[in-house]
C-alpha cells in the first residue's frame, strides 16, 4: 500500500484576520493546484483529509481531478491551540517552549486550554490504524497538519518513532511517500515539494 502524507497548502495568517479555521491564501491555492499535477502521477483509491478548511481546500481539487472519494476524518484536525490561537509573539514563544518539552519526551504538556501531544497521539494513531485497515487496491493520500502528520509518520514508520515530538519538516503541500502494510511502512521520499517548482496549470 502507498500512503502520501501531505501538509495542507498555505493558509491566510490566522491573525490577519483572526480566524480559528482560515482558508487558503492566494499562494496556497496555487500550491494546491500544483499538488494536483503531482498526484495525477500516482494511483490512489481515495483522498483523506482533516475537516479543517485549509485541509479541505487543499484536498478537494486533488480528489476531483483523480475522480476518487474525498473522506473527511475528524480525528485528523490540528492540535487544539487553546489560548495560543491568536498566534502573536508571546503565543509563539510559549509554543516554542511547549515543543521543547515534547522533544524531551514530556508529551503530557499541553497548550493552555488546549491539547497535549499525548492527546493528539491517542486520537491520530487510532485514526490512521483504522484508515490503513480499510481495504484498498493502491493506497491513499492524507492531507492534514504539521503536528498531526508527525504523529501519522511516527505511528506508521518504526524508524521515525524516536523522532516523535520533533519537527520532521512539513512544508506546505510537502509530500511524504510511504510504502508498506499495517504498521510496517518505510519512507520512499521525504517532504517532497518539487511540484511547486513546476509550471502552474494553464489558464486560458
């Protein structure tokens, strides 16, 4: 089975305007369009995505172009940021301190009023286990968020488990390609964004 783990395209900055679930920016829409060209070269049975707007707007054009179902998976939503949601300088500094705790294995440390990494691991690992167990001929693309995708990768790939809680590198529409079965997947390519360097779709 092939699984393509993809971070959503660039969204409108959450503080401009202040939106908890922002749409894609103009640059993000261009990234999503280029992602379609990349995915056309892969055989996939479905596209799975977080129900958050930036993920849905990234995944929908790909599912339509491939003619496959778009499946919304509620447990793939981004970590609940709680009081950090405004994302100003103070919130970013507090987020950096929280991620240091995670890197040190303190997964129970949470965002103020939000989730801990431990809670994210519980829901995301359960979701990816269900998704992998679903029978499909070729595989699927999964469009979600940086923290969520880190959990997905560390759940499926034994070699990446020691990196849980660390930034594996998740650029917008970056594609991690995995092959395997069950919990025994290997990484074929990491955070591939070469499609962003290709010419955009022609607009007549």
